[in-house]
């Protein structure tokens, strides 16, 4: 057994040990006490959630881990000439559901990194916008929350618009080809496209962070 005292990724549970035997790799993580964060308007979990997004946004992808970058994963869902919009080498969790997080006494801890990939530094914050809307925020409120994360606030509006339109297409495709109850609430075609439109207009009409 190998004893380890490190985190596999920013804000993730600490890895305590690993056993590699018989063709299996067993990993033991620290036990965390907490609840899934509440992202509804006025929740005290919103601040720590945004803090976690900010920390992840400045964390580089571990180059020793080979995963398809976001723009490769989503090939076919956006025009070829928009590929640079979704390219990047930041650590992207890509599934920032509250069910993949725990609100602990030491802040938000992020779980289930199976879908992590390299991508834009602002991507996880953009992924969070439909989650905010699903939790009860308006599109404008969700956008204002996202802009509290510097990487998202300074992202190119056209790149975020590409992301929003592509995410809608990806989720609609998954809902059609592999329907599941948990996917239905996330098919926010109108909300995603509205968010894309809001972000694209920031150059002329910036939304307030307050």
C-alpha cells in the first residue's frame, strides 16, 4: 500500500492511500462531512461556491494526465472556425453539479473528477450558469454571479457565446440519444441561449457585479 498525502486536484478530497494489485487500482480518500451546496438565491453557499470556481479557474491542467481537451470532446457541436473559443489548458471539472460538491466547514470540496479535461479557465464558471438558473436565479442574476469569477469576467464574449450555444447542443443531444431523469432539467435551450446573448452584449451593456 502506498501512503499519500495530497489532493488529486484543487479543492478535491485528499488522497490518503492507493493499492495497485490484481489489475485493480484502489484509492482511499479522506472522509468529508458536509451537505451538497444550495445554489438558490440568498444561499450562504453561493460565496464559497464562487470561491471554489475561482480557485479552479487558476489551476493548470496536470500535463501528465492525458485527457481529450474540451474543444476535442465537443467536436461536431460547433463550427470549426470557433475551435479557439473552447481551447485552453486550465483544469476544467466540467460537471459542477451541487451533487458533485460538499459544503464543509473549510469551504466547498469538489468530488467526482471523472469528466475533468483541459479547457478555458472560465469554463467551469460557464458550466455553473445553468445550475444557477435551475436553482431559481434569473438569467441576469446567474450571469452577475458568474462575473464574480475574474476568469469569466474577462473572457471574450464571443467565446462564452460559443460555449453556451454548444453546451445547449450537447445536452439536447444527450437527452435525445440517452434520456435520463436527471438530464431533463438541464436542457435549458432558452436559458442557455439567453445567457449567450447576455454575455455577447457585455461590451456595450456590462452587467453590474453588485
